[in-house]
């Protein structure tokens, strides 16, 4: 337990890390474990699995089984911990079973910019714990107009303590929806360097929180932050080997690309085709990163310049083919990959792309997609178009490929 200086009413307790879900970072209501041994809140991990992921979010291991097992011991510990604290906190507001009272969190807000680093971190941690506990708590913090301004001032001060930056950003991620993206966006224009520090050096949950805030800001088409943000994120994408960081960065780049039409052209000029090729061919690239980079390539290939850049980069084209219909590639990533090939080979008829695709066994991969039944009407037509454009004739097309799916050749 951490204790703040001051009156007895200002005591607070930090929630033990094992009690928080690694995905939502909220206190778990129904803890369940995966086959990897990692425990999550049931609603969070079910959402993760239902959206097509086949990996453990923390370890990034491919799941041998998606069965979830209730962690009854941990659930009992969380309940016992909460009940004990409630008995020891008679001054807490009766309308909420929160671990920290509104009076205590108001005190913490007033003191996040005073005292030494430990004192400020304790106050920030109290606010973070308060925000994680419930929607009502986050709504309460949202109306504290001085909170966001104070948090942003901390980010602008080039604070050296990474723990303080992490906690500030985690609080912003928790309350950004209640506060309003517009308000946060106007304040964080000069704070990108702090986000970059956390994305480079922070723990996994903090990187995810950074991505959440940056994505929210990026979705605002009038955001001026997006201009400088693109340069920062792209440099980080190239320089880091950490897969969690890459996933967070790519998620932000996709969000920016959706809100700003010019971003795709900027990505092309920065060399996104080459960068994508390096990522797709890397042996350490995880399934979530593959899914994100395929999505970004599909978006870039929707414009003429993008199709040209991707088509002329042999490593990128072969990398896309390599990742289609593999054990670590989701159905969505496979369909994005097919869409990229369709754009550069069928739409643009790029000679380089078609030659590389043929050499990389693209025909067999596309036939596998058609046979798998995972392609809808539009995707199925893309596959047919690709088969048509890639084959010179049925014999020369498949002569060098060892495949068992040639019987479904539509021509």
C-alpha cells in the first residue's frame, strides 16, 4: 500500500497489477486464463478472440486452443481485497464502491505538479486507479477542467521520469472519450516527443495507451497534430524491432490515413513499400503486425502512386504473397493481401509485380484462398481476376508449382 503525506482522509491504496486486465487495464470482474497461462477479464479477451485474433495479446504466442478457463482463485482474491478496503474506508462516498474517494482524487489532482517525483507519481497513480475503476469515475474526472490541462503541462515539460509520462498518458487514454477528443487534441500539439518516449521505452500497457490517444487524435480530420505525428511515427516504425511498438505505430498510421487523404501520398514518398517488405520478410514479425501492415498496404494501393510504388518493390510484392494463407495470418490479413495483389497486378498490370507474383507462387496461394471459402463475393472475383491476369496459359502457369488445389481453376 502506498500512503500520501497529509491527513488520514488522504490515504489511498494502489490496486495490485495482477488484478488488472492486461487489455483494458481495468480491475477484472471475471478473470479467465488462456492456454498460455495469462489471465484476462472475460469480456476483454472474448472481444479480442471474436475479432479474429488467434494469439495471446501479452505473449503474442499463437494459441493452440481458444478455450478460456475461469481463474477462481484470482477472482476470490480480488473480491476479498475490495471487501477489505471498503471496510477500512468508512469515509468513501456511499454511492460508489470505489477504492479511492472523490475527495481523495480531487486532492491528488491539485498536487500532480507539486513536490518531488515520488509524490507526483503517487498522486498520478491515485488518479489512474480511480479512473480505471468505473465509468462513473471517468465521467467525474472529465468535468475536472484543470485535470487535462495539468496533465498536458507535465507532458510539455520534458519530464525525465518514464513512469510519470506513462501514468499521465494512461490517464489521458482512460478519460479521452469523456473529455472529448477536440479538447485533448488542441492541447497535445506540442507533446509528441513525450508520446514518442513512451512508445520507445514504456511498458506494453503504456504503449497501448499512447496508441489509443494518438489514434483518437488522428481520427479528427482537422487535427494539426497529424502532420507532425506522421513523421514521428514513421521514424519509430523503421527504427524499432519491438512488435508491440510496431503494432501501436501501424494502428496510428492506419487511423491517420483514414482521416487525411494526403497521408497515403506522404507514406509513399517516405518509402512505405520498402518498409513493408522488410516487415513482411522479418522472421520476428508477429501476426498482429502482419495484419496491420497488410491493412495499411491495402489502403495505400487504392491510389495510382501507391500501386506503382508497391508494384516496383519486389521484396514488398513477394512479402505479400509469402504472408497469404499462412498459419499466423488471419483471414482479414489474407484478404487485404489479395486486394493488394489485385491492385498492382490486375488494376495496374505492373509487369514487375506480375513477374514477382508468379515467381513467388501467387497463383497457388490465390487458389487456396478460393478453395478455403473465406472469400466473399467481391474477394472471390478479385481472385478470379488475378488467376486470369497471372497465367500465360494453364500449363505454364502451374507447371512449376506443387499444389493440390488446381482442380478449382475457374478457367
